[in-house]
C-alpha cells in the first residue's frame, strides 16, 4: 500500500484480496473492491476457500469420497468464480484462486502470500445465525488475525 502522492491522504490499494462464498454480500464486496483498486497495476484476487470441515463432515457421512467431494466443490467454485470476471472493469486484473482449509486462516495466509494491500469482504456470508452467535463470523476472525487493512461490507 502506497500513498498516492506527497501530502495526499489517499491510499493506493494496488492489490486487494476478496474472499467470496458466492453470497450477495461477497458479490457486493467484489464490486466495491474493483472500484477501490488503484495504482499503476490494480489487481483483485478473488479467493474461494473450500471449508475443510465441510469436506470432512460430508466424507464422514458417506456422501462420497474426499477426492470426489473436493473435485465437485472445486468445479463449482471455478464456475462461480469465472462469472465474477465479467463484472470487473477492464482496468483491473482479476485473479481467481481456490484453496482448501479453515476459511479465516486461508484468507489471512493468502493475504500475506500475495502481499495484499487490503482485504475487502462481506460482513456475513452463507452461514446460519446461530453459528454466527456462538462462534463469530469469518470476517470477525479475519479482523483479529490479518496484518493488512480490512474493509468489511455490510
């Protein structure tokens, strides 16, 4: 993250990481990130994390093998992520990334790995209200652990 110019208070956010779960909130976060991306080579990295806990749950209930579940989830993620590209302005490079793990940890790790200037994410995604009440949201956990600025979209 760099300052736009001497004496300016505007920050250039060249590389923004946008975690998406394909909810309306994550679509709004992506649209906002495209508008916020700035600098000489602005980029938005769209990240979808396949929740390892969900894969384990599905496997333990005999829904399919772990490989089959991951393959299906990755195919869906690739399809959904590719639909975001058409929403971006041509001036912004959009990169698509799918990873597997604990969502908030993967978001924090990928932000560091890609040296993101910031993270733009929705406040709430697809999880239920009871889970949010008991365990907190992914956004809350990312806020606690990330080392770069975070913009949370309501």
